[in-house]
């Protein structure tokens, strides 16, 4: 069964450094998402992406975040200057469409630790 | 503001019994509600979706109910097994009509052999 993949599984970085988290969505999916989950907290929506542009973003997704689809398969989340509070699991997800009936397929996540 | 509440205390049950998890919400009338399973260190896995005009949905040993008057959904796992042990997340569509789910914090289920 096709699945969303994410790399790396764990990223450790120093505060102030830039990180890029990578995702390969399911190949025929058109809508891509990033979520984050701080340890012990709920899964929170960051941003959705369709047709090479951001469709929707949350208040968490401020100027330090950016997303890109650099080629036909990868979908990346960049955090420009990491803060301690950015430490969390980051999940990529994809859907075929963006209707209520469409299942969101989540990747296994990248654990980001900011020191 | 929109609020989703799931019991933060873990639910411990014996194998073979029915597990029932609760999701309550306030200040919103969602068009749909979803349930996901999340294992430690992994991403959520979609289980079931129920729409506002549906009272009940079943899938194998899983059953979801949706009471829009009570603003509550119940998630049942019948004949529970230790392999069902996980955190179960309730999710509603975001206010304003977006189809992006807003998640509750989840309830941990532990099934003892």
C-alpha cells in the first residue's frame, strides 16, 4: 500500500539554525499538509499546499516557516531560525482531494529537537 | 472558540471487553467528525469518518456514534485486543468550512490480556 515517507526520522539542531524537513507524499495525491505535535499535546495544523502554493495556514505558521515542492515528488518544510519551542514531531500528510470524505494519510513524522 | 475534549485519563480495560471513548465539542457544529489511531512516535492513522446527518457508522469491530444535540461522539471497539492499545484521536473539520481536521488531544486505551 502506498505511504507517505518523511526524512530524517530525528533531527537535532542548535537554536537559531535552519532546518529542512522532507516529505514524499503519495504519488497521485494533490494536496499536502504539515502538522506538528509537541510532546503530550494535540496534533496541530500548520499549512496546506496545492498547485504549488499555500492554500491555508494557521497562526502557528509565521514568517520563520516556509514550504516548497522543489520537484515532482518532495514536499519540504523549512524553519529558518529554530527556537526551543519548535521542538516537536512534525507530520506530513497528503490527500487526493480536499473534500470532507478524503482520508488524510500521515507520514511517520520527524522528531525535531532544538537545543 | 472551538473546543474539542477527550478524556485525558487512560482507559484500562480487559481483553474481550468493549472499549468506549468519548469526544465532546463546544462552540461549533461540525459537518463531519473523524477518529484516528496514533501509536507512540508515529503519525495518526485514519479509522472512521461520520457526517453530521449520520447517527452511527460501523467498520469491523469499530462503531462510531455522532449526537449533534449532545455535541458528542462515542467510539466503541468491541472484543478488544491488546493490539488495540494506542491513543485514539477525535478530529472535527475546522470552523469556516475548511476540510482540514482539528484534533483533540486523544485518549490512551490500554487493553490488558
